[in-house]
């Protein structure tokens, strides 16, 4: 860095010459720092999104298990109801056949 005297003044002062390489290095360093900080911000955003998706998938898994259990209960209830209706119908047919003087047409 060279120091040059000012020629305008009677009492010459020392002034610095601009160091363009230093300014360039500082701009590059600032750009790299901003890029790194931006990368960390994006990574944090992705992490929060992943955690939120994890909670949502956990809730959906629990709801799917609840619905599957509910469907099994409904299927079991429907089968039971069909079986009970068939048994009741058979009981009525047998009882009706005993009471009826005419055989039932099948």
C-alpha cells in the first residue's frame, strides 16, 4: 500500500491509495458468508418441514389403524347380523313347518 502526499495543501498530508484487491477480497468473503448463511437457513427450513411431515404421517397412520379396526368391527357386525338373521329365518321356517298343515314350497 503506497502512501501519497496531497499536493493541494501547503502542509502535505499522507493519504492512502485504494487497495482494490482488498475490496475484492472483502466482497468475495461477504458473498461466501451470505451464501453459507442462506444454506443454513434453507437446511433449517427443510428440517422443520421434515418434522412436520413426520407428525402428519404419524397422525395419518394412527387414523388408518383406527379406521381399519373400525372396518373390521363393522364387517364382523355385519357377518354376525347376517348369521343371526339366517338363524332366525331357519327357526321361523322350522317352527312354521311344524305348525302348518301344508309343507312349505322350496
